[in-house]
């Protein structure tokens, strides 16, 4: 009984960690795209 509870708890924590990691990756990806777009826009202003 206790083992089942611990396993379920571990599964819950791994789910939380996984969703947190996915959220952090999504934020990083969005930031990379955004800063890349901003840098591209600034370069475009200087070039044109």
C-alpha cells in the first residue's frame, strides 16, 4: 500500500518536473525567436 502511494507520488512529481521543463524550454525558444527577430529587424534597419 505504501509502495503504491510512493510510486504514484513519484509519477506526479515527474509529471510536474516534465511540464516545468517543457514550459522553460518553450519560454527559452520564444525568447530566442523574439531576440533573433529583434536583432534581424535592427540589422534590416541599418542595411536598408
